[in-house]
C-alpha cells in the first residue's frame, strides 16, 4: 500500500490502474520492482558505480600509453582486466586516466 500511495511514485500507481500490473501480482513483487522508473535508473547507476569502485579497488593495475583519455587527451592510463560475464565472453578492461582520474571500461 505504501508504494501505491507514495506521491513520489506515480508510475507504479498508473501501472496498476491501467492494468499493466495485476493486483494479485503486487503480493509477489519485490520492492525494486515497485519503485518509480526514475528511481530504477538511479539504482542502476548506483549499482554500476559501486561495482566499478569495488573492482577497481582490489585488482592490480598496469600502466600504459595504449589508451587515450577522452576528457583530458593524455595517454597516461592504468588498467586491469576482469571476467565480469560468462566464461565464453571476452574479459572487460577497466581503464583509469592517471592525470585526471576519469574511469571507463570496454570489452
């Protein structure tokens, strides 16, 4: 009931009223499923940032001039690789610019 009455979450109430979410399904839904679309995007950003920070903190890094920073244009970077998806997928490379601190990743 809190999620349906929440004034900051009009999306969920609208989904229930329009029939996109059946009333009996509400009993089985988790809290993250009921939050507003805006809050879901914010939560996803928080998760990605936390994962990036966690992975970045513990893994050993190597320095290279192979990558160019899109923010400052320098080629002074540190990187590490980690298997973040299934074993048949390529490893993800996490890069940090030593000069300005910008972080990015690619597969």
